[in-house]
C-alpha cells in the first residue's frame, strides 16, 4: 500500500470545542466524523481522541491513522472535508506539556549575528571577522553543546491567530523554526535512538521582544528570556503536525517566512550546527523529555522586526 500524505491538526467552529482534525492539503475533517461515517475496527480507537491523546500512545495511534487514511477517497474528501478558511485552526497539539528551544543553532544565523554585533577580536576587517566567526562555529560544532531554554506553554497560539504585541515593545522579531514533536519521552536518550522518539514536525515562529532581552537593572543577570520570549501568543504553532514517516530527511526541508508578501527568511534546515538527535540527547540528559513535547530549533535566520502587528 502506498500511503498518501496527511497531517494532524486541531480545529474548531464557532459552536464547537477544539477537535482533532485530519488534514489533506488545506482541507480538514474531524477524526470523530470520519470514524463514525466509515466505521472499521482498524481505526475505531481514534474515536473521541485529541491529537494530544494520540501522542500518548503514538505508535499504536499512527497505525490506526494510517488505516483511516487508506479508507479516505476523493468522494470522502468532497463529502466531509472543509477548507482551512472555513474553520478556526488551533495549535495542532493543544497543548504540549513542554516547549524547549535551542538557540544559536543555525550556522549562517550565528555568523551573521556576530558580524552585525561586531563581536570578535579587535583589528579585523569584515572579511577577517567572518572567517573568525566561521572557524568558531566549526569548533563549536565539533566540541560544543546545544544552547537550550524553555518557553511557557501559554505562549502557544494557532498559526492564523492574531498576535497582540505588548505596548512596551517597539520592535518584535520573528524567528522561523522547525518544530520537532516528541511522541515517546524519556531520560538520557542516546543520539542513536533519538529519532525514534520523534512523532512529527511542524512550523513554529519564536516571536521575540528584542528590547526586553537584556536586563538593564542588573546587567550581570544577562538575558531575560521570560519577558522577551514568554508573552502570550509568542509561539505561533502549526497549522499541522506532519508525521515523521513523511519526512525522509528533515535536514532537506526548506523553510520560508513572508511578511505582507515580502520574503524575510528563506533558508535550509541543513544549516544546523547540532542536529536533531544531538539536541534530543542533550535536553534529555538534564531533564525528562515528555511525550507530546515540542522542541524548536532556533532560528533559521535573524528576524529584523515585525511590522503591522496589533499593539495591546
């Protein structure tokens, strides 16, 4: 059987609580509706389940969802699926138990940031500073470790939700990222086994208030990620979770972010300094990685400043 691609999502209408959705292209149907309309023992376990529930027993759930996909014909799509624009798309996992971000993990991003900030040995021209930064990134990849931090779950919003920017922020940034959704948790996960813990992938945008990163009251404290990255809606997530079985090589993914039709970020996931398995190994060494957690690989390239967002 050749399995056609699909995504998992969460959506609602004006009269509904959020429901698990089955997405094909930009059309969606409720899992419950499909299970009732086309009953089969091979996927009846999906009835009443949220995407969060499916991640609790991902291997079993994935088999059932694949069986359901095999039963969906073009006629079923015409009869039961609606356009994304006809419903409210929620975060695909509503809500993850943990959100981890790994910062400064794209080589080009870190090198460009180094050049922008003028960080490095004195006396170097632009070309020399770039060579120095490139050598530093090569050394970090060989001998360093990922830089991980958390974001509150309350930052998560739907992919199409309005983002309300706090009045104290003049220049919020976008940071387009690849979200890795964990289907099987654990502690001290080895790099060799790490990818078997991945349920799927999603797009996330790690919105950041640049003016709030540095503490000015006591500079020795350094950065303040809570106020800079932890505000409501600062993690648009989705619209769908793509099962890992459809992503042969996550480093072959190309991610693009546009603002009002203008492309702001356009990069390849292959530019990671530490790959996904290395990040899972690192995070699980210091904390228990729970199933249905999100790990965001931060970011593809530097944001410049979000325009035309609503101020609170």
